[in-house]
C-alpha cells in the first residue's frame, strides 16, 4: 500500500511533466511569433542570439503559471470557463516581461509585439494541450462523444465515490449509453491510496474522500454519486457529512447485479440517498444450497405474512421454489397486495389465508387442510407503548396465538417451526418483551416433547418496518419539526428487513430444536445521532431549521437493548454472523402454562384489568404456575406502582 510520501512523489512527477511540456511549448510559440513578424528576414546570427532570450521568458511564464495554480489544476475534464486561468496567467507574464524589457532592456532588439504575440501563441498551444479531449474529433469525455450531435444540454458534472466493481461497471456502461450526453464524470475519489492518480475507464482517481468538499468547489461538481460497498456505518456517516458541506446532490448507485439487469441501452439508474443507507451494513449472505435443500418443494406457512418482515420473508421463500406458500394474516388489504406482488414476480402457488392466530379453531382448520412442512411464525403485536395500554391483546395474539400455532404444528408433525422473537425479550421492561420471552419458554418446553424442531430468532430494530422510528422522524421533518426523541442517550441496534429474513432462513437451516439464535448486530446507534443525520440529509440545520424535542421515555422503554442474557453463552454456527444461544433455564409445565394463560384471559372481566394483566404477563414469563395466585394477593396494588420499571427483570434460572 502506498504511503503519503509516495503519493506526494507521484503528484510531483505529474507537475514536472506539465512544466516540461510548457518548457517545450514556450520556445515553439515564440519562434512562431518571430517568424510571423519577421518572415525570412531573420539571419542565423539573430536566431542564435534570440534563442538566449527564451530562458528568462520561459522562466517567467512557468513561474507565473505555478503561482496561479495552473499545474495543480485537473485539466482532463475542465470546461471553457477554466480557460480564463490560462489567459490570466499569460497576461500577467506578458505584462511582467514588457515591464522588464522597458526598464532593463532585457530584449534590446525585440519589439514589444514579439512578447505579446509569443504570449498569445503560448496561451493557444497550452490551451490546446489541456483541452485536446474536446478538440479532437470523436474523442470522449467521460463516455460522452464530443461532436456527436447529442449534447444538446449541458451535462451534469459528476464525482464518483469509490473505484470498486460497481463504480467501474457504471462508467463502462455509461460510455456506451445514450445517457452519456447528460453526465460528465469528472473523476473518482477513494480512500484506497493505491488507486490515487490511476485512470479507470478513461477517468482519473483524483484523491481521497476527505478532499470531496475541495474537489466539488474547484471542479464545479453537480452530483456526487456514492458507489461504496461493505463499509461501516461510521465511514458512511463521515462521507455523508463531507458531501453535505457542498452544494452537490448526493446519489447512490445500485449494486452490480442491478446494473447488469439494466442492460447497455436502458437508462442507468441511481437514486437519492435514503436514511436507510445510513444504517446499512454488509449484506448477510446465506448458504443458498442449504436453504434450497430445506425449502424446495415444501409447503410453507407464514403467519403475519402481510407485515414488514412477513412479506419480505414470503418473497425470499419464493426464490427457493416451495411447492406451495401459505400466507396467513388478518389484514385483508395488505394480504391481497402481497398476493399481487408475489404473482407478478414468481410462478409459485400462493394461497391467501385470512385468519387470526388467536382463533384456535381457524388455525386448526388451516393445518388440517394444508399440512405445512415448515412454519415461520411472524404474527405478533410489536408496538411497545401500545401493548402497555392494551396488554389483553398482547396476551391474546402474542402468547395465545403462539400457543395455537405451535400446538397445531406439533400435532400435525411439522418439520420445523421458526418463531420471530426480539431483543426486547431480554430482561424485558415492557409487556411486549415479556410476552415474547414467555413464548420462547413455551416453545422450548414444547420442543422437549415434540418431533417438531422449534427455533426462536432474536434481532433488533428493523429498518423500514411499520411504526419504526425512521418514518416517524421523516414525517416530523417534512412537517417542519420538532423531531421528538425520548432520551439523549437512548441507543438501539438496527438491521435491514433483508438481514432479518436471511437470519430467519439461517435459523431454519441450522436449528436442531429448542434453539435461540441471534445476529451479530454490529454497533449500537444513538437515536439522537440518527435524528440529527436525518435532518442534515434534507439539507436542513439541526435546532435552527428543525428543532429536536426530548419527550421522555415512554412506558416499557429502556435506554439500551441486549440480544442475550448474561447467563446465555454465544456459540458459533457455520455462519460468522449468526450465533446460537445456550443457557440453562427452568422450563414451565405446558399444562400449567396454558392454565395460567386461560386464567389471565378472564382478568379483563374484572375491575382494574389493565394493571393486573400487565403484571400477570410478567409473572407468566417468570413463573406461570403462580401468576394468578399472586395477582389475587395483589388486588390492592395501584396502577402507578405497576409501571414496568417497578417489575423485577426476568432472568433465566
């Protein structure tokens, strides 16, 4: 890898080449001026004497060019506005030479017209060398054929961040695409210093990312296109911060596969930068062969299929050619829309099942009629504050719904059952988190008595899911603020929906029954930092254009989440970013668990139902056989004293 000294040495060599070129052009220009003015009247003695004048003339012109920054400028993609810098330097040099000649008679037998005409010829020759790409017929500028008759509008000047396969594929295709008349790729920047000064597809690598603000200003860049892959969030955030210091638009290139799909003549697409890009991590690659052997020609049931994760899961499952995909949800509109999308993209038998997982008879009928081989259970209520005030629905859907679906899977000898859990199930402070942990305990207990392999998967916040913080912030910014943040120090893990789905498929493949899997979520993201970056992404100023308001933590929320208990050991799997969790925990009796749930379902008939149900769900996750008895002893407890922060944290025994 080249060090800084090597880079400076290469730049010095490039400057010396330009000076050497001028040292050749200056004598040529002045000889042409002499013979233009004197014709054949010049004697050999005069030519010899005049040749001695060329050294100070060249010295003055080269010195002024150096001071004017002519040798530091990037001329490969300059436009006619840059010619002024050459003319100005030549004018200053000519005036200095005329003044020196008048004061000290440097060139006693030369008229002033030689200095003026020689300077003019030098300016023309120098400009011709610098603008040769524009002047030569059929030459190309960033893939745009000059003089082809297609350049009816001024092309946008583009700087590409990255020199990887995506960037190279883009510039290569641009040279053969009709869009080339609209885009003038001025250069690349890349933090890989080994590429500095290189030419890729006829375009120069101009420097590193830290130079973006300077390059945008000096080269009048209109658009910065990001073509980076496999970079950390910190690097991407720093890059966006640099780009936001400029007036240039920020765009993002698709991946190589998307470029290949577009074809040479179809318009090359790049999109606006989304806030999801700020949270993107290196894609999670799955074992395609393993998943193919697991999913192909199988009947697969997905509950909660119309949700954010469920719908993406259905799309990914269709790629593996199942015999039939059963999509179950209680949202008729979104279920219908999902069916349209799947039928448009895949030739897979898809059956729509409008059902509520809490409806035991309906779920039993689904399993009896369709006999699925695999079940992905994504149906659940997930919004933490909503479940704090509606714990009966968390009990009905999250817990009873899981019991219904898992029992039917057990009775009908389903091969594998994958349950979608959450990081909020770890030491839960919310009803939603406690309900998910209770389901984990239930499934592990059921697995011990079943042929079906029951597996749970925990992951953090999903970018782009319904009700997530990103669309909320986006709407608040669009409305002019304020952006509401619960706490300055609140942090969360984030993952994309494709990452979540890939993890589910890995869990289905690796699960041996009674497993809990987690994903390497990378670095936590501070919610306030995310809000500030979203504001800046719109070109607005934090607190000046869009204020941030701190509203305090809501019931059930924690400052930080975790994906495993301290007592749980993280064991490796064949995938480096997927871990199996191992920890001893006291499993409930299935009969006692169901009895406790049944008794809790009758609590809404009593007074003060909400507070007792909330505590009942926490008790269910800790020791379900004692839940109702403890509630009866605590009937006098007030609503305030039952805030989730007062409930003991659940830990594995």
